DNA sequence: CTTGGAATGTCAACATCGCTGACGTATTGT
DNA sequence: ACAATACGTCAGCGATGTTGACATTCCAAG
C-alpha cells in the first residue's frame, strides 16, 4: 500500500521535517479532543467518565473477557479498574459471571441496559468518525490507520492486532 | 476476510462500515497512548504531567502568548491553567512578563531551562512521530492529517489552522 | 491434605488535572 | 468615576490514575 509516489533517490523527505512533525503532533492532540468529546458529554450526566466508556467498549467487543484481560488491554491497575467495574456492576450495566473452568475468574458481560449505553456511546463516536472518514475519503483513511498503527507501542500493537484478528468477518 | 457486498457506484463505501469505524476508534485510542507515552515518562520524574507538557508546547510555539490565549487553546479553565503555570514559573521554566501595551496581560516565555525541557520532550515525541511517518510513507501521512483535521470540532479546527497559518513561510 | 501461588476484591492514602464558585487586584477604556 | 477586562487565588469537589497492604477463593503441585 501507499508505495505510489515513492521518494525517488531521497528526493521528497519533506514530510519528515520538524515542521511537518509538529503539525502532526498538534493535529493528534486536537483531534483526540474531538474524538472523546461526544462520549464524554453523554457520560457526564450519568456520573461516569472515560474510564467507564473504555471498559464498556472492550467488554462489548470481547464478551466474557476476564478482569485480567481488561487490565492488560486498558493498561491500568486492578484497583483503578475495580473501582470502575464496581460502579458498572452496581448500576446493572455489567454482569460478572464466575468462570466455569476456573472459578477464580470473572467473565464480564454487558447487560441489556449496558448494551444500550454502549450503543449510545459508540453511535456518537462512530458518527464523528464516519463523518471524518467520508470527508477524507478511503485513501486518506488507509493512511490514517497506517500511521496510527506505526505510532503504537509494540506490545500494544500486538494486542490491537489480536483484537482485530479474533473477529470472524 | 475479503468478502464484499456490492460496491456502490464507482467508489466502494466499504471503508465506512461499522467494523472499519471501530477499527479506527481503537487505533485512535491505542495510538494516543503511544503518542503520550514518552513525554509522560520523562515528566513523571519531575513532578509534572501532561498539562505541563501542553503548556510548555504552546508557549514554545507562540512565545509571548497570554494566559487567556493559552486557556482558549488548551480548553481549560484559568484555575487549572494557573495551577500549572504557577509550578512552571516557580521552577524557573517559564517567565511571565507584564504586557507593555496592556499591563494586565502576562506574556509567557520559556526560560533557557524551559526551552531545554521543551526540546527534550518534543524530541522524544517527534522521534516517535518521525518513525511512524517514515514507516507509513508520505501518502499515508497526508491521509492521516486529513482524517485528524476532519475529526476536530469546528472551533478547535479554526484554532489549529490559525496556529499553522501564522507559521507557514 | 496441605500449601503455594494465581486471580480477584478491598481499604487506605495520595497525586494529577479537570471543574465551579467566589473574591480580590490591577488596569483599561468610556 | 465607573464598568469591564485580565489575571491570580482560595476553597472544595470529582474522575482517574498510582502504591501498598491484606483478605478471599480456588487450582494445582508436593
């Protein structure tokens, strides 16, 4: 992909100037604020925040995942995660089922109510992403994802790829 | 993995499926963690955090900017910003000069020490960005920026563009 | 069967970084 | 003289992260 206008004989490395890099850094910062704005707005009326959104997202994405898995994906301590999960369980959005094979594990699932909130949140976020994608077009989207993936830490990228591989479609 | 519903018209809209959008959302989340990882690591030994980094970045970028300007760019309250600025001034990284024309204003500048820290932080962040850019290539980088810009809130995008306009040769 | 360790939960204390509200001060402009 | 602006500050709160310490539950190995 994107081999098209390859830099011929070291010709165009202009995209690697400090100025270009700084623009990218600032774009990343400002875009991330937009990226989180909609779910944040929805959640602030419900005594929840970004941490709850992230937990809900990944429980939805990998139903039955354990607390340890979630810790690894979110990169937070069990204490932080536990505080969030406790709130989600107490408000009936998440269910923690004791493992059948290993009864120490808690397998996390969204309740119907939790799934409804997940949909509300991801609809909002997806709508913004969809608008951005549509504006930028498919070629830009491919580049967007390439750069993002190259920006991840190696171990995080492995988890990201594992997540997308596990899908059936 | 490669199955396809019928393409629409000339251009496939497959890049707008919910699945594609979710990949983009997760990529954005994981990439942002990488994006902030290096400066966070540097700053945690110095009793500072991301907020200090952002302030230093934009003071470096727009020397002599006022507190009000910085509030608008960072999107935080003056109380939050003041806490950060006070720490930066007390540790001798930032200097606040009383305005000549309007003496109510404080014009913010990095000291030599502040500029050194700014360089250390932005070197780390820029190095990651440079590696990602180099891996992905110039076409991908153009797409990356297009999608990010389309993802910003309108008023934020205006500020982002104003920032880059003032600098372009 | 006992015991070690893994997985989880919990409590306590703390730091960062947002927020609101209220108030004071200096300065500017009308 | 007076209203508005720019800034600083105190007080308090909330969400989210951190360590550290300890309890519980359970699987598995000795």
